[in-house]
C-alpha cells in the first residue's frame, strides 16, 4: 500500500494541528522581542520611546500587509502562500542578529511584520476550506491556541537562550523554526477535494456542511460596502490593543513597575498566554453551547461568546489595584483568557459571512483595522508609560472591548425567529 492510499481519520483535525504549529512558530518569533526588551534596552541603549518605535515598525508593516497577504492567499492558494510567507518571516527573524541599534532593529522588525501578517488570514482561510460551518468556531479556536501557545513558550525559551548563548541566538533559534514549518506545510497541506489522506466520508461531510465553493478574485469594493465586513472590522479595531499590549509590554511592565528580574519574568510572563490557550479552546466550544442550550443562531451564538469575553476583560483594567506583581499577573491571565475567546469568535465570523474565495481578503482587511489600533495604542503606551503610568492605559483596554462587543452586536446580530 502506497502513501497516497493511507487515509487518516479526522483529517481536518490534523490540518488544524498543522496550522497550530505554524501559528506557534509565528508568535514565538514575534514575541521574542517583548520578552528580551529589558535586555535589549540595556545592551543597545534603548529608551522606552525608542522601544515603542521598534514595536511600531512591526505593527505598521503588519497592518499594511494583512490585506495584501489575504489577497495573495486567495489568489495563489493557501498551500503555496503560507509556505512562502513562512520562509520570508524566518529569514527576517534570523536577520535580527545583525542589529546594532534601534533603527536597524526597527528595520528588521518591519520586515518581520510584512511577512508574518499572513498567519491569521491563512489559518482562517484553511478553516473555511476544511470545516463545515457548525465546527468552524472550534477549528479557529484551536488555531488561536497556537498564537497564545507561541507567546507562552517565548518567555522561558528566549530567556534560557539569552542567559546561556546571548540574545542574538534567541532570535536565530526562534526564527529558524519557520523554515521547518514551511517544509511541513508544503508537504502536508491540500484542500479537501485534492488531499490524498482524507476519507471519502469526511470529504462528503465537509462539502455538505458548507455553501458551494465560489471561485474568482475577491471583489474589494463589494467587501468594503458590506455592513457585515464592518461588523467584523470595527470590533477588531477595538479588541486588538489588548493583545498587542499583552504581547509587547507585559515583560517591560513587570520589570519597571513590579520590579521583577529576568528570572522572575521567565517564571510568570508565560502564564497569561497559558490562560489565553484555554480561552481559545473555550471560545471554540462556547458557540455550540449557546446554540444547543439556548437555541441561538450561528451568528448570535458567536456574539454571545464575544460579549462574555468583553465582560471578563474588565479584569485587566483593574491591574492598577493589584497589591503585588503576582496578583497583577493573575489579572493579566483573565485578560488573556477573555481576549482569545473573543479573538477566535470574531475571526470565525469572517467565515460565517463571506465566501471561501474572499475570506482571506476579508480577514486581512479586518486585521489591518485591528493592527492600526494596536499600533496607535502601542505608541501611546511608549509616550505615556513613563509619565502617567500604565494603570490608566490598562483601564482603557476594558472600555475598548466593551465598545467592540456592542458594535459587533449592532452590526451583525441575527433577527429573532418569528416561529415559536
């Protein structure tokens, strides 16, 4: 029996696992900067404001590139596109070893942002190809686990490599993993209709649980005129500053405000991202729960989960009231859990409301809206953290998420059924 004759049970879950590996590698390389921020500030003589410019270079490039990546993935296909971008972001991450000052580091971060922007559109598009509608929130939830798992692994791994081999080795190692993922993805991914390892039964189940696949290039103007696109993009604009703050600023906050040393940061900074993993899984499961328990429609079940997460996001807004660093980390944990619950559901709504031929572009455009807010807020943190402090900035995150949930409900909610 040849390799092409092998059939794997639940092939769609193997695909999810492979995407999860890609997002782990993606977020591991991007989060290495935040973890090593205290070291880089000392070794390269960076100010807090200069560090915010470095963060901003990544965010600006990522913001601009997301719809481009989405369009490339929709046009060239997710198999070739994701592998290509993985190679490019790995090269960018490894190039960080050449940085000797903040401007060079900002340039390499910009390169990284241009290429890593493909990860979420690729994952969402692959989910749209491989999952029936009723299971997509679960699939996207597990993909989101990769984002927070990568962020969770970054503190202990990057700090271990820094302590034993120096910070440049940390960037080289975390970046180089992307080359291996590119090979894995190219070898292992195909759409369900062409994958040799999927059973006929599973292929038929996937096809029966989604609308007919459409072909052709995505219509950008039509997407931008669609009310439901803005029901995804505007909430993502409000939600994203929280995750950007957790990703790039937690280690520096724990160092400068809670006076933790590098070893203590390695012990605690990963915890909010473990909680975020649980939030990703919970976000995937909560939508089917609302559908089964309360009879909610597909979209309304997603909105109910988003609203739950937005209420939980009040916790990180109260970090200024925490009496010690450990309590602050616990409040960050609640925030990580809540945000990833929200993130998985809002990304799933792109697959619920748009055709598979355009979902990558939709996810990319919505990502641009999100990262515009993340960039702006990071620059605000860099400008104000040393003067007004972090506490009022964290409080803003809670307000942003509540506004985002309200916008999603207003623009996307399904009318109640008139049948008893």
